[in-house]
C-alpha cells in the first residue's frame, strides 16, 4: 500500500512540533508545572505551590511563608506512541523517555517577593525506525524533537491582607531537530515559492523521478536542537482572598515573542534518490528557518477552598490560544550548495483549547500531604492534521502526588500522571498515544 499525499503533506509540521510541548500534554503545554500543582490535576491559580508559580500565576508566590525558598525539580515524560496503516507492520515510536530539569528560587523583602527560575515550558519527541512506513523507503529513521524553555524573573507584591499581584519577564529559547521523509511530489505540494537553482529544480519537477525525498537537521544535544531561536515572554496574575478559607486567582500568559528558529548555514540537508536508486543521488546542504513559531497565550482563572484544616479543594479553567499561534506553519530552506531557496507552508487551523483542572490536597499528619486530581481537555488539532510525528491527542489525565517533610526546612514532593491512550484515525492511518509522567522536587527553605 502506498501512502497518500495527505499523509505526508502533514509530516513536516508534525515533526516540527513533536514537542511540547511545547514535552507537553495539553496541546504543546505541560499538564502541570511542579509536582504540587501537577499532583492536583494542574490546578495552580489560587494557592501556594512553590516556585513553579513562575510558570503559571506569579501572584501566588506572595502567598507562601516569609522564608526564602529553593526548589530543585526533575520531570520525566513517558509517552507511548504507535502508528499503523492497513497492510503494514505497526510503527512504535522509540521516543519513550524525556527528562525536564527545573530550578526556582524566591526571597521576600517586606511585601515584595522576587526570584529567578528555569523551567521547561513544553516539548516532546517521536522516533520511528528506518524500516517503518514513515521512512517512505529511504532506509533512514524519522525523528523529531522540540524543546521550549524559559529563564523567568518573577515579582509578586502583597497589596494588602487580601490581594496579591504578580508578573514575570521570561527569557525564552526553542530548539528543534527533524528527520523527515516524503515523496518529492508531496514535498513539492507544500512549496509556496522559490528562487535560484533550487527553486527552479523543484518548480520544474526535476525530482519527480525520485521515489523519496528527505529534509534533515539534527544535533546530538538532548536539550537543544539544530534549529534554534530565542525571545521573550511575560505573564501577569492576581489573587483575592474572599474570606479566611476561599481564594480566587487569575493569570494571563502573553503570546511569546520568539525569533525565527534557524539552523547553521550548512547543517540542514535536502536529499532524494533518482531513477529508482536505493541511495540518495541528490544531496544539498543548507539552512532551515522555521518562520514565526510562537507559544500561545493562556488565560486562566481558578479558586481554592480550605474545607477544613486538613483538606483543600482547588479548581481552574484555562483557555489556550492555539488559533492565533497555530493557524499555519511556514519554513524556508536556503541552499548553500546549488544556491537558491524554497518556501513551504502548511495550514493548521488549530482551535483554542479549554482545560479544566480539579484537585485536592489532604494533610494526613504533620509530615505527610496527599494529593489527587483530574486534568481534562479537548483536542485542539483537527483530525485531518493529526500525524504520527506529532500525536498531541491526549485529552484526560489522572494525577496523584504526595509531599513529605524531611525537616522543618526541607521537603520532597512527587507527582505521577497517567494519561489513558487515545486513538485517532486520519485517512486510514491509526495513531495511538498514552503517557505516564513523573515529577519530583526537593525544597529547601532558608
């Protein structure tokens, strides 16, 4: 069976964002930041959950104690992805484990809380073998990995006994690796313009005698990509205490301002075979540019209720603005060999995503706190665009967690997320995706 144009036409974009990310499960965003929030289904807007508030509602940083606080965390994302086509062997992804370190520090001076942190905002990866149908007969593996991270400078201010305000300035970076296979005809169907010898070659159909073509750019670093960009982001937030037991909170994360991601001048390549030859007979090196890749805006509102001295309930609702940041995907390849450039574009038309976070925290004794939660979301990606290289199809997450005091000034926290497998069918292709994720954190107060 041959793959249709529709299948491969989506491959480049899905490779680009096989993040998520954004190491991610709510589209390209994490289901929760830090094990305290994650253990409670990702709820975060209206209670103290440590320095991970920098990545969510920074105003909650002012809800903690007057002591300085250092959090050192590690997240492990465990996706399980498998794709299949009728009449072909299943293609399991070898990308099953991704590490996400994080660190945060805050201190207080009077009513002002300030600090510094570094957090993964999102990302994910998939890896398919050279003998799978996704390799399109090229004999080389297909791979994608995106990472998006932040260095965050937060401030939070206690306006009075019942109101806190917060804001962050985020220095952001993104990195992308991609090994993609397609037919030259399918690659040509995405071309929106070109120049020079390379543009003429693709425009004239000179590669149409080939049976496969590839765009490749990758490096060996697990925390960067061959294509890189930096930029800025920002968040604002507030909390209001209605009474002794009930607190409301809200935050807004602005759409990112990242530069275009670019590889080195000769670190990307376009290759193809010709005349039925099994190996590549067309080889060109150059630069790949991912044009205007941005992380979305996020509006979140929530509340917490201290039901009793030992039980707290929390709930948030978020609107993630994918329709603005993922309307279309554009990239450009600039040849350093034969000269010229080619522009590619794919419409995406993601819809905005609504996420509901529900959680509870139970203080079992003076040292042990137990947590549980639900993270429920719709799928922002239209079925026609879901692809094995970016199966961001997970919707529901079940979370549990605990915190344990090692001493009066030290604590450990743990959260485990289980996302049941979801299966999407796109033009005869079946894509299954489930996850088991873990977050761990050590806290020291000073």
